């Protein structure tokens, strides 16, 4: 029985199988590499959100403006007795350190890496993160307010992978 086939694979079948398995492995390895590269992104996104929330808790607990009264009374730019004009300069006043910031716009220009609390203590678990704050008059973006009557606070968190997340909140002069 010279022409009878007894089982097994021919050389051509083996070569085709090796080529197909190689092509499939390239796809599997690409998917594995992608998951390795981006697997920590959800953790970084969650940490960025928590960091921004902590920063907003710190900032929004402060007065609207340097010239606002304690508790916001009298408001700056109001017709109330003793009221003064709202400040037009943003950033720390007269050498203030973060521990002494007393109004929202003192935080303008804050840039810390790694992130710290108000006393300068590095926050655990945020190695490689960067935190920046920008404050701007933006009452015109809100219905019925003068530009000076609201401040938009942008907190920008940069993750160790270099992704920027911007979170915004408003503090209104009331």
C-alpha cells in the first residue's frame, strides 16, 4: 500500500498551522500589552477624584474673598454697611502659606507634587501625582450674576501616567 495514508500531518499542514498560531499569538500579546499598560488607569482615576474632592473640601470652606466679612457678612461689592470692594488680585496674600489661606482665591496658582495637605504633609498613596489649582472670576457663566460675584475653581490632577483630570466648582459671593 504505497499511496495509503496512515495518519499524521504533512509538512505543508504543519507549516500552515505554525503560521496561523503565530498570527494568533501576535493578537494575544498585543491585548496583553495593552492591559498591562492601562490596567492601573481606573485606580488612578479614582485616586484623582478623591484628591480633587479633598482639595474642594479645603477650598470651599474658606471665605469668598479677602474683603468679605467672617461668614460672608458683609459681602464684598455689596451695599451693606462696612462692605468693601472685592479683591482683584488672586493668589496668596502677603506671604501667606497654605496653612494660613483664608479665602478661595489664595489657592490660585497652587502647584504641588506630590500632593500635600494644608500643613505640608505628603498624602500617602499619591506618589507621582500632581495637583494644580486655578481660580478665576466667572460670574458671567452663571445666570444673573456679575462676573465678580462668582469664582470658578479648577482643580487639575495629573496621574503618574501623565493623564490630566480637571474638576471645577463655583464659589458664589453670598
